[in-house]
C-alpha cells in the first residue's frame, strides 16, 4: 500500500480540510477511523457549541458549551491533515491546490 493509499474495504474517500465547526468533527472521524485521507491544512480549532439569537435583523452566535470528541478537546487545537497542502486565500476550482491534490490522491486509489 502506497503512502497516499488507504485500504478500508470501502470506495476511496477523501476529506479536504482547512475548515471549522462541525466539519472539524468530520475530519477528526475520517482520520481516527481511517475512512480516508484528510487533505489540506489544519482545521481552525473552532468547535464550541453555540446558540443563535436574532437581534435587530442580525444574527448573534453565543458560545454556550465546550465540545469534546472521544474525550479530546478540538477547540483551539484543530485536526492535522494526513496530507498537508496549503492553499492561497481565494483559490477555487482548478486553481485550488487542495482540491487538485485530493483529485490526484483519489484517482490513484
């Protein structure tokens, strides 16, 4: 098995990271349970539970609780990718190096 391949008995999967909130929990699960590669940069480490309030036509999100996943606190820490690829702000579509690397990794699997 190559460095970028993962044998799971499932179809090849990958998760592009560099995100925040609930998607960090998804990246954590992908990595911990070896569901596929986490490709990109470390997640933001912003995983607090929040309550939303509508105030004068605006939205206020107020952090109300810490979130732990399998006893680990992701807030302020984030999830490191299995394949690190930095992206420039504003890079999208065919100019996105994280997306291009994910396509390359999944094309080999």
